[in-house]
């Protein structure tokens, strides 16, 4: 039961990450992010559909690890997006810091 909840939360985060990565300006980063998050979403969907009832410590650890990796990758993409927006804003102002 616990691993199912972690899989569901990870799948929701992955869906939002796919939506966010579709709006990235950098084409190479967008393609890589879409492929990575799509594969992760497929894996999480299979985890949920399998309904593996084993709530062993190892299974819960793997699900929590997947969730934190997804959150970390999503945070990295969001940071890169903010960084590029700040660079564009500085170019528009013409000033350097």
C-alpha cells in the first residue's frame, strides 16, 4: 500500500514535469527532458498497474528514491528555466552584474 502511494505521487509529479518541460525554450533540453520524464511515467504506470503488494523495506526505499530523483530532476529543470529567463532580462536591460 505504501509503495503504491509513492508511485502515485511520483506519477503526478512526473506529469507536471512533462507539462513544464514542454514549455522549455532550449530544444535539446526539452527533448531530453520529455524522453526522460515519459520513460519515468511509463515505469510508474506499470508500477501502479502491477499492484505489487509487497511493502518490503527495499520496495519502499526504491519508490522513495524514484520520487526524490524525479523531484530533483524537476527542480534542476525549473532552475535552468529561471536562469535563462534572468539572462534574457539582463540582456534587455543592457546592464551587467
